[in-house]
């Protein structure tokens, strides 16, 4: 499988050549997964030394990523296959390093902390344990080649699972590099299998191996397919048409405009938490915030990768969507909506300017328009609308009708406004206050969707426990009371 250079269609060599595993070559993966019992590679009762071993592996890997050499090495690897600015790539490495160090040493076994409850009589006690699933699979996306797969992979290993990791084809070599680092840090090579293949091959593996849970990060279409293939044994972090509401209290316009640009266009808009829709109160419109966002967005350049190739849409697809949205009555392109000039990005990818399209709020809510406006475009694109104080119910109706609830931002310091919005929305990761954003580093807080029982979290103790372990209750009942006599049958 040749992976083309995403920045140079004239390049004579691909960025890498990696295996293209076929269905006829899956048996070793099937056998490997099936060799792991349902009780996992370790659990709170068996092989508990592995908790300490993995804590040490995590510490060593985190220290390498914190080093100047390690940080730059992986940042450059990320930029090679998923072009983003050097600062954005460094940010991905630093988040990953912090996560690894967060779960060093004893912190891994603390993840398996349980509880006990007194029983009905002397000698009886119930104990709750966090048990692994055993053989599991991770299907990770292209946009964060290191951060997302590492955080989910390590969480799965910490809890005692054996993992088959299937990274996105375009960026798979980054995780091969990281797995080699883990092996050098002491991870047994049998703990993780790396599957380089296209999606349908991974789907075949799920049918042939006894995979107890599959964690998927990516498009909602694939997420729904996996739900059917696995009969619901999935944890999903899928599409996010993420919104930001600028409340009636205006302030710090330059900062808010900068953050809006970062949320919508950093990494060329290819974040599941990217700002997809901006609801700006009329007060903000009058402050000129949209002009400020446009001014900042126009500073983005291909030369420094502050804008780059769109890896899941062609230029034609992107511009066709811009045309559909901007043709709605009252809509208009605020800025962008054009192909990048003087580029060598391959035709199979997109090359487009950061784009914003204004659509009147009343038009968004119309039945024939809503699905078009709220279609997620994984690229540098956002819909902008405005509202007055009497129209907040219409804004909240939009938020209610959206189908996926990943991230959101409420930019307001007004407690009453905050309460009104937060009490009527469900996005799983919601930032609130003047500095509110939609994108953020998940090593210091829970990150994931809400409102879906299949929703997967990432980054925190609670996320790891929820996604990668299940509850097991063991009731100890050891003492028959002196003088016990057999009661009458009931």
C-alpha cells in the first residue's frame, strides 16, 4: 500500500509503503485475539504485576516524548502524513506525553480501584471490581495519528485487554513508530497486534475473531456500520457538528475572534471538535467579530501548514457543499470558498481556503435546509448565523435537532445565560465562559460525546474505566453462624 505525499503530487516517491493486509491473511490476527481469555492479560486478581509493568512502560515512553529529541521526532512524523503546523503537531505530542506521565507508576493500578460493601451478616461482603474485556479492537482516525490511538491503546492495555490496533491507512506508520518505542520501553510484543489494512478487512476480522469490544473514532456512517457488525459491542466517538454560541455580553473581541479561528481552522478544520457552526448574538455582530475572524483566517498559509490538504474531501466536493449552503435564501459566503492558489496537493485531497458561510437562523430551521446546513464537512468550513435575545429558543432548537453531541462552547460570563444554554443542551464536552472553545487537549479532562449509550470517552480516569473495563461483583460469604438450623423451604 503506497501512501502518497499529501503536499506534493509530483513527488516521485510515496511517504511510505506499508502492508495491505487482505482477508486471506487475517488468520494470524484471529488466532492472536482468540488466544486471549475473557479475563484479559491481567485483572485485579490475576497477573497483577502487569499493572506495575505498564506503569513503568508509560513512564519511559512519556519521558521520551518529553525529550527534545522525542518530541521533534514524532512531531515531524505527524506532519509528514497529516500536514498541520509545527505548533499543532507539537501540541499533539505534548498532550500524549502528559497523558503517559499521568498514568505512570502506581497510577495504572489505581485505575482498577474497586469498592466493598458490608453484607447481610458476619462473613459476607460484596466487592466491586473493574475487569477487562479480553480481546479488543481499536479503529483510529487520521487526524490525530499519535494522540487518539495512543490514549485509547494505553487505556485498553492498562485495564488488562489484548489489543488489535487498526490505524487509518494514510497515517499508520506513526503508530508503528510508537509501538516500536513501547517495545523498547518494555511492553511485551504479544500485547498489541498492528493491522495495516483497509476498513472492510478490519470488518472481516471482527466477524471472525471473538472481539469483546471495539472502540472506533471516526465518521458516523462507519460507526453505525460497526454497531451492526458487532451487535452493539462498540464504544464510539464519531462525527461532531460542534457549535459555539456567543452570548449577549460582549467583551475581549480580539481573543474570542482568535479562538474562533483556532477552533474552526486549526489543523485545516480536521478535528472532530472543530467549530462547525457559530451562533453570534447581534451584539457581537455589531462589534465586528466576524470581520476579525476573517482577518485572522486570511493569515493562514500553506507554506507554514496553518492551512493544508483536506484528506477526506476533494476540492470539488468541498466547493460543491459551499455552493449548496450559500444558495439558501439570504445566505452568503463571508470569506473563502475558493481553491488554494499555487499548490501541489494531489487531486485525491482537498486544497481550499478557510471558509465561512452566513445563513439566516430562520432559514437554518426550515426542514429542507437543516440537513444541508448541519452536514459535517471535515475541513476548514463553518456556518455562521446571528440571533437576537428574543431568538435564543430558536438557537436551542438548532442544538436540539443536531444528531451528534460531541463538543460545544458557550462564550458568555452571564450566569443566567450560561444556565439557560447548559440546561437545554447535552454536548459531552462543553466549555463555558469568555475563553470557551470547542477544541481542547483531552489529557486533563474527559473528552467524548453525550446522549448515546455507545459514546466513548478519552483522556481521563473515568473514560478509561468506562470504555476499557466492565464491572464485576464478587460476594464473599465465608461464615456459617454457630447454631444455624435449616429453615423451612420457601
